[in-house]
C-alpha cells in the first residue's frame, strides 16, 4: 500500500516578494511546488495538499473595501471559500500539466472544505490572527470606531486588523477526502485552514480564520498519514534563528520540541504554530513530521535534510 503524506504549503510561500504578488506570479510558484509533488508521486507517495491563504484573503478584503461604495462587501468565510476554489484550481492545473509531461496517470481534485469550530472558543474573545493590509494610526482608529474591527500595532509596520483564530475540531468533508485519497486521487483540501463553521441548528459560517497548520495536522491524523510535511521558507528549523549562535535542528522528539517552544525559540507568528501542529499530530499517534522548503522535499523524505520531529 502506498504511504500517505499531507503536504502543507504556506500561503506566503506562493508570493516571492512585493513585486511578484499577481495571480500569474502565484501560479508560477505553484508550478514549481508541483514539480516536486509530481516527483513524490513517482516515488510512490499518495498525496494530500493543504495550503495557506493569508495574503490572498488580504487581497480579497482590500478589493472589497475599495469597492464598498458600489458593491456589497465580502464576508470573511466567503473569502476563505474563494481562495480554496481559486488556489485549488491553480494546483489542479499545474498538476495536470506536470502529470501529462511525466506520463503519470493521476488526477487532482479540490474539496472545498468546511471545518467545525466551537462557538465558545476563547479565540473569539481574543482575536489574534492578522489579516489584510497595514494602516496608519488614524485609519486604524477609524476602522475600530466605524467598522468595529480589532486592530493591533505591528511595531514599525503599521496597524493591522486581527480576527479570531479558533481551534479546528472536525473536518466536515473528511469521509469524502478519505474516499478520494484511497482511490488514488491527489486531493487539495482544508485550504486556508478550512472555512470555519459552527453548529447552529445546522452549520453556519462564522468570521474567523483557522490556522492552516493546525487544520492540516487534524487532517493528517484523520486520514492516518504516514508523514506530515510542512513547507516553509527555510530548509531546517533553527534555535536562536538569525542570531550568531543559530543552530539548525536535524531530528528532535516531541519532548524536545515542547522544551524549545517553551523557551521561546519558535515565535507565535512564525514557526510556533508549525511546531504546535507537529506536536498535535504526533500526540495523535502520527509517525513523523518533516519541516523544510519546497526545493528540498525529495531529499527531506529521504532523510538527507529538513527537520524531522518524531514521537
């Protein structure tokens, strides 16, 4: 039986820099990632792809804000749904072309995924997830008073809107995803952490953003993935990152990951959620987590690079 791997692609990794933010630019980044995913398939892996959507949701919200005098605004749960469809389409197209080039008999399919959260999650009382562009202090104050937004000062960068980021409880379409994976499809699911919904005499969308890595860990556990592969900007995780005594990590245990997390080596807005997601997957009987960048996927799966976290 083929080994299963969940590959979590960061939304920021699809945007190389501020001069390459357009949809064609993002598609080029997806194409590059998909060449590595196609190689994984030739090595016998059965793959599920998840992806972030932070910058993409920010673009939709900004367009909505600019056009608000002539068109209705876009709710946050719709923004997540839009990015799932659009980025899923890009992954499907890039994979189709790559499969055709390599003679691989595979198809990719996107599942627009909803994820259940608790309406009483403390995250709703303490919004922490930054979305959208930065604003000056005057505009930020206006957004707080007139729109009811929560804003935080990103020191030296301006003010940004923050929204709730509740913990994912259950992937609603998990049985569909399992069926597709078991039939050999490359599945793109839980994009942007999934569309957050609550139980309210049925399901109801709610304005929030679920952390992509936590939702990906939940998905990896639910399909009994052999490996949870988190793609980020660096080849390996490091202690004392970018400091003179920086030390790259090749292989660590859950206990060591918790220790380093507690010591503050992994910031909340950066590597922290990835390490927390890794711990969550392994504590749910997952076998191995690998953190690396897209260009090193193949070597990381062979154990030659990347940071490997094990029970």
